[in-house]
C-alpha cells in the first residue's frame, strides 16, 4: 500500500512538473516569439534569410538603404553607401549578427505567432525601419577609410540627442554581391562580419591621455602652472619612456597638444595606480555600452600588477590599455556635454516601438563621466590642440576639439592610428572617433577620415559652420 502511494505521489509530481513546464514554454513562446524568430538558426521560419517579404530600411533622410523588390532584397544604388553601411544594415546572409536586418528581422518581415508570414496585407503594420545614420556621411567616411585597405572604424554621433550619424567598419563587401568565403580565401575576409565600431577594442595610444589628463586635473591643483622638460626620453622605473620628438620646456596644454609621452608617463606615476584606476573607472573605460540592445566591446585598464615603468606607459595609452571606438566617441561627447554622456542609438526614435516589441531596452541613460569643471578644462586643452598644433583650418570651419593617438601594437605591425573629439558648434553637436589598424600616425590616417565624415555630417545637418 505504501509502495502504491509513493508511486502515485511520484506520478502526480511528474505530471504537475510537465504541465508547469509546458505552461512556461507556451508563455515564453507567446511573449518572446519575435525574439525567437530573430535568431539566425531560425531563419528558415521566414524563408531564405527571411527577407523576401521584409519592409524597407531608410536612413535619417528617407533614402532607401534596403528594400524588397519583386521578392528580391536589394540595396542602395550607390556602391559606397552599400559598403559603408554593410555592418549597420546587414545583408541577406544574417552573418552580421549586430546588423538591423539580423536584430529586427521579425519586425521587418512581419512575422506573427498566429499568422506566421501569411498575415493578410490589410492587417499588417508597416514593417519599415528608419535609422539615424546619414548615407552620404557614411559613404564619405568609407571612401577615405577603405582607400587604405586596412581594418578600421569611424563613428560620429550627436552628443545631445544620441543619434548616430555615421557608423562605418572596414573591411567591408558589397551586400549586392557578397563574397563566397572558402578555406582558400578566408584569411582575406578575416573578421569581415564584425562591426568594429561596436565589437572591437584597440590599443589607444595617446587618445588615452584624455583619461590621464582628467586624473591630473582632478588631483593635481597646480597642473596648469607646471612646466616639464622633454629631451625625447626619460628613464622611469628602470626603463626609458620615449617621445617621438624633443619638446623642450612645455606646460600642460602644450604637453597634450604635442602629445608628450614623457609628461603623461610622469603624471601617471605621480598620480599612482589607485588614482589612475579610479579615474578610468569613473569614465567607464572598463564598461560596455548599450546601442539598441547591442553591447559594445569592453575597454580595459588594469594596472594592479604593473611595475613603475608599466604604470608610466599606461598613462600614455600603452601597456595593456584597450578602448572601443564607440566608447571613445561617448567619452568625447561627455566632455562636450559638460561631463555627462548621452546614450547613442541607431534605430530612429520614430521606430522605438520596434525595440519595445522585442523587449529591448536601448541605451544606458545619462552618466556623469567628468565633473563640470574637469570637462571645461579638458575642453580647453583639446581645443588648444587644434588651434595651436593641428591647425584651425581643418574640418571646413567647424569649431573642433580633438586628440590623436598612435597605438603601438608590436608583432611587426604598424600602429593603430586614432583621432577622437567633437565639434562645439550649436547646430552641429557631434562627437567622433576613428581608428585605422596597422597604419601609422593618427593625424595622417585617421584625420582625413574624420574630416571627410564631419564636413559631410555638418552639410547634412545644414550647419551654418560649413558652406
């Protein structure tokens, strides 16, 4: 009798668990159907790639970036536009997982749990998605960046509204003629599906001096009254820290403008690992940032095991420092914005229902990265870098604050070329970051990309600064 009772109890428990599990599965299927169908392994649910019935993707001005014509997915008629926005829009393969056509496939195709793809047209909502990017700006940046035949990234975003105006990653291919990648040519296309703006981190070189400068401003009261002597190198912690030039006697502003490694290495050691780490953490170097549900690659600053020489090199953006391009644009935007960052987004606010429909909470909100005083002083020295060193005739008349960087990576490779900064013009509040892998000096390689992107972005925004 007891054995029968135990068996009955066991059967009852298993039955309850089964019913509960089926109920939970059904609930998840109903509430997360769109997310489920968006997964690349479920592309068969809505056809080959799932885009034959998909709505259009537009840029901020209403220019078509992708649409379906007679059952075939086609892309913008301009080759540079197509290639420049490959990683933002995506292609038919869905291999670029962070692209709009992968992330929002169920919305573009009109997939419905009850009707599948067979919902009558009269009951369908608009499946179109409008983006914040400007096709002409992306094409302008791509044409310069791709001319180097190097991997890299360029991003420009509005630090007040969060609109991403330009997001370009290389290397890229034409979505109208995607390559057939085989074992023989896979090295040629290594990393081609990766959006470097969002998903890559790089050795920053001197753009990291923004972090060291912030730490110095906040912790060394007489920083703007000091002077240093740079003879081209300085022994710190038993090994030399070298500069690309002999700068002689310079002050803090000049040290930033001329990108003096000796000064910023000495500052990092004077500040110490605790203060340097505290500032890097506050600015968010070790964080990821959310862009329409996509987490950016993390930056990296960790000097917990660094010796004195390594700590010195960390202050100039070497040692084991890493940053992400979108992250650097956000940091520069925060400086321009009085110290507070603005969350970037690529999907237009008008399509916010697309995000909420699949449970995506976009953005990280506002975040104080710098005090207002620190932001003001960083603004001062980054503006001085343009007016005193690079030349105020750059950027077609825009009032720009910037910093370049040359990140040494070793392994017989040329450095990462960087340029980051922002424009101060009221009708063109744009922050930018550009990196070109395995190239050379930041001003030489990243500078022309940023200049082309910023001038075209200003024109597209009808800024009075650029005619």
